[in-house]
């Protein structure tokens, strides 16, 4: 698993607005391109999570995958990922996808990139 959180103190992360809370009801998801990165944003029972949208096995869109609890399954070959952390939970993917910090400011959903 890896995240986009920077370890180099000279690099400053940015918060980018991706949606309004009213536009993302529980159980819904959407994909956004932010800073040239495809990010899938999920609302899991009122809590928002954001992970890389591209499966590390063969590049399928995780947004199109089946979801169960906090797991999303790639629709192409069945690799499972944790929607909270981006960790690969099962083959054929060997590596996780990036995870992004989600911040709610008022009615805005923002991700840290």
C-alpha cells in the first residue's frame, strides 16, 4: 500500500475541491481527474474515501467495480482493494493504489494532492 502523502517537507500538499457533499449521497461514487491523477471518490455510509481509480493489475477502472463494505473489486480480473486505504486485498493485483486524504470544508469535498 502507498499513499500520496508527501514525506519531503519541501513539497506542500494542496487541497482540491472535487464535489459538494449534497452531490454524493451514501453508497455513491464518482471519478475525478485531479493533477493528472484519476481519483475514485466513495461515500461509505456518510464517510468519504478517495483512492486511485486505476487497478494496478491491468488498469481497470475501480469506479466500475462491485463494492461490498469497504472493499471494491476490479471489474476486469477481480482484484480487490480497500476503499479506505487503497491496499490490495487479493490477487491478481500485487500492489495497492494511492489513497488520498479527504477533507470536508463546509459543503465542499476536497482531496489532498
